[in-house]
C-alpha cells in the first residue's frame, strides 16, 4: 500500500475513533444530567426489599474489593515485573491509567462534595469544594471500566466478560447505597477515558510486534 494511502487510512481511522468517543462522552454526560435531575433520588429511596438479601450483600462486598483493589496494583507489579515486554507494557499502561483515573476521580469528588445516598436518606445534593463528601463520581466504577478497557485491548476474546464485571461492580455500588446512578455513569466514563488515553500512548500491538521480532531473532540465532 502506498505511503500516502496508508497515512490517509490511519488518519480516517483516528478521526472515526475520535468521533465515537465524542458521541460516548456527550451521551454519558447527558445521562448523568438526567439521572441527577430525575432518577437518582427516586431509585435511592425506592429500592425493592430483595436487594437486602444475603446474596446481594455478598455480591456487593465482592464488588467493593474487586472495584477498589487496595492491594492489587502492588500484587500486579510483583507478578508482572518478571514477565516479557508485553506484560511490562501492560503494567506501564495500567499504572498510568490508574494514576490518571485516581487524580480525575478524587478531584471531582473534592470539587462537587456530594453525599452518598446512605448519608442523606437517598436525597441528592452537591455541597461544593471541600465539603468532605465523596460520592460523585464512583471510584469503583471508574476502576472497573478502566480495567475492562485495558483488558479488552490485550485480551479481546473475553471483552464481554471484562465489561460484564465492570457493570456488576458499578451496579453493586448503587444497590449498597454507596452511590447514585449518575455517580457510576460518570465514574465509568472517566475510567474508560483514562484507559483509552493510556492505550493511545502505549498500544499493546507495539509490544506484540517487538515480542515477535525477538522470537524470530532468538530462533535464528
């Protein structure tokens, strides 16, 4: 393929991805606004009794640990530091996305000062910077979707599984009265965006090509 045609194809692909992400951001922000105005309080104050069952509470506990992952970044680093370039690249991408996700989520929490549903009997309010509340957005949802995007890039065959896990984590944060629906929608958007940015800088295919070149060199040596 001629160089100009290849460059044009790459540019069109990039523009197409940018348009898709712009649409996702706009739709997500519109959903957040609608949830804040019409849905959050109604859902928080009218949950069915079966959500208080032991089974649901067990899922909520597992989702809390899976979405928060207090120890996982360190364990992941120890496990992958001995692996090949592809895994080290995944670790680098994960670390950068995780730091960006944390900075974005914690900044928004501080700026908005929104109490959790259980702190105000399901009523929603924003108290502004430094109020000490931390519901908006959901850090667990941000982590879940950040990790789902990263895993889908490296292991696309299990993409549905990764995103299903992120959805379960996010839903559990709502059913446990830890977050409003708009919290998890915005959190998921933030996490996905941070992961996409990190993957744009360090895509997995570059590491795969390097691994393939290394294997060929070793086999011919």
